[in-house]
């Protein structure tokens, strides 16, 4: 019942409207559940810390003074905490494209419920802080009140999500920017010191994955992610949404490689290796080849991931039972 109610709220929230640029999307989405969904926090029963650096449309200049490629750095962490019946998570990322820079921090809580023999359902909420900074633009009309000028603003927002996890498969549904916070920036227009505005868009994410044991050593994991962005004035549109499918093969929980396809944009290849005790430290690289609409984009994107899986919490050690019978 709780899961049905929250899923209804998620879909209703995704039908609201806003106007803003999209949030960054990562090719390592199969390793990056905390960024996508607050309900992911601690759901695997052990914590992890993940960092990703991405250069979208590497080397693209276009007509922009600062270049048109997007640079993103992300750090996320999550941890199960039995005392609160769930887990907590933290996500921080900095996104730069042309004259706009966005710094976002999100703190998440997930309530965990046991479902069936081996299933766990997470119900998540998060508080989000956004700081948006705009530099100097060359406007067609220097007095346009909608063009920001060397100004920044910051706002709080929120998100919710559900995540179901078993050893065999997982599925997650989330939506963020529920408050559709509005930012105000200075402009060059006389008499309009803060007339430039931006409203956060709702982003809805649906993620899926399934683990097939091909052999005792090889696991094949098909994955999929759908992103829906709902701007206020343009409504739904293929330019705002994205759909991606892929699969990766993992050998002995140590080596992996995979391929993916992002609809209407690119093909992706990835490879990685795990090392250290229990293969806890993982290093991965993803390469995107832009195969569609490349006139307005560079032909490649690059992404590097480094993550560390914390040890699973051990069973509490029982205190020694002492009796006078064995005291000498």
C-alpha cells in the first residue's frame, strides 16, 4: 500500500511543469543509483562511495566564448543504518557548461521494508540545495531583461523515490525538484536588476537491471534508464527526454565490459576493473560516440568512475558470559 501510494505521487509530480536546462546524465548509471534515486540509500546492505568525472561533447566550441562542452564532477555516498530502519545518502555535483555553473548537494533518507524472502523495498526522500551561477553573455539585445549578467542565486528543493532490490534484479522510480524553485538573476536591462529568471524542471527517472548467471564466473547485466524532463512552456518533447539501454558482462566480480545505446544520440562502450580486498575498489571508463545530430555536438563524450564498496556490517559480537564456576 505504501509503495503504491508513493508511486502514484511520483507519477503525479512528474506531470507538473517547469522550465530549465537538464541535469547531467551519466553513462555509468548502473553504478550510480544514489544520484538517481534517494530510495537507493543503503538498500544493498553495505555502503559505497562513488566519484565520476564526465566531459560531455568533448572539445565542442560552437559559437560560445567559453566553449560548449559540459564538464561534470560528482561525489556520492550511501550507508545502511539499522538503528533508523534504513539508510542515508549524500550526493554533491558541480556542472559547468558555457557561462552557467551549477553546484548541487542532496541529503537522502531511505526507509527499508522487507518484501518476500530476499526482496527489499526502499521509500526515499531527499532535501536538495542548488546554487546556480551565470557569467557574462553576448546578448543580441543588450537591454533584454531575460539575459543574466554575472549573478548567482541559491534555493532549496526536494525529491522522492522508490527502489526495489533483490540479488537477481532491481527497479527504481524517482522524481526531483518537486518545489520547482525559481531563481532570479541580475540583468543588463535598466530598472530590472533581478529580472532574469530560471525555474527548476522536474526530472523523473525509471531504472531497471537484471543479473543473469551465464556461468559460475560470468554475470550478464542488461540495464535500462528512462529520463523524463517536464518544462513548463514546451511540455513533453523528445528533446527533453532520453531513453538508454545497455548490457555489461562481469567476470569474477573483478572485470567488466559493456555496450549501450542512448536513443537519438549515441552508442556507449565501457570497461572496468576491481581490485583491493574483496574487489572493493572499482575503476571504470565509458566512451560515448555521438552518432545522431552531431552537427550541434562534438563526436565524443568521456567518463571516468572510481568507487569503493564499504565492508558489510558484521553481526554484533556477543559479550562473554562469565560465571564464578570458572573463576580461579
